[in-house]
C-alpha cells in the first residue's frame, strides 16, 4: 500500500530481515537501517544494492567497516547518521550530546564525524539520529521535547565545528544542514513540531511486529 502510494523510503531494525526484504521487494526502494549496528554485520549491509542510509553509527570501527564493505560497483556514497543518546538513558545506544563548542575537542561525536568525513570516502555524513524519551514526548504538547531540543542544539554546534574545520570540505549534510532523524510511531508528531527531517514510523502504519511464534 505505501509503495503503491509512492513511498520509497523504508526502514528495518534487523540486518537479516532487511537483507531478505531487499531481495523480495522492488529495487527502487531506499532502505534505511535503523537498528543497533554491529561491525560484524556491516559486510551484509554493504552488499545490499539499494541500501540508502545507516542511521545508527556510533563508532569509528563500525564506520570503517561499512566503508570497506561497499562493493566497487556501487556508484553513490552510503549515507550515515550518527546516533546521539540525548536522554542519557543507559539502556539506549548513542554518543553523548554536544554541550558547547569549547568542549568539542574531547567530544566522541565530533571525532566520529571527522573520521567519517576524512577517513571513509565511500560514506556520506548526512545527519544525526536519536531515540528520545517517550515520557518527554508525551508531555511535549505543553513544552518542547527536551531530547529533541538537545539534538537540535547538538546539530547546530556540530555544524559550527565542521564549518570551521578545513578538512571537512563541506562534505556533509543536505544543503549545508545536517538532517535530524527523531521521532517514532508514538511521538512523531512531537518530533515534527520539533523540526525533525526524518520520522521512523513503523508500528503506526504496519502494526506491531509479529513474534517468532506468530510467524
């Protein structure tokens, strides 16, 4: 239904399922991997011809593995978004948010962004991604979601650092701006109000993922 209505961007949390779906579904779909990225799965992701973006990069090791995994016949860079843990919850993946430009030299996020730009020529730094606190999203009718605001602030600071870095060469973002991926089925409206460029809505469209026993 979504494809027939013109939708071409689809996301998947699991590497093996993305690989199977990419084989079975039309090849003009732009696949986004939005699950936890493990370096040993990079080779599989890199071999999917229409993989468009990896939204959950959190380490130089994973970025380098992705860069090396892409086949020579691929003619376009693979877009990557760096995952930021804006809520500070230990159960969530992601790098710490930026607090100020002055502290950027010690920032893991800045170091990873520079690594992608300088050392991974087959990757393209498209933006930042976060999984915000649902509690904050549900309360955001009255005030902006703090996690989404944190990602926007981090984006602005990182852009400033990259603009001042002669090695970046402007090889990042879309029209001079890093894209923001924030918001899922339960909080996409708050994310859109907060300025998100990409929302990851799966359950709200396709329903809950079936368990192995239900398949």
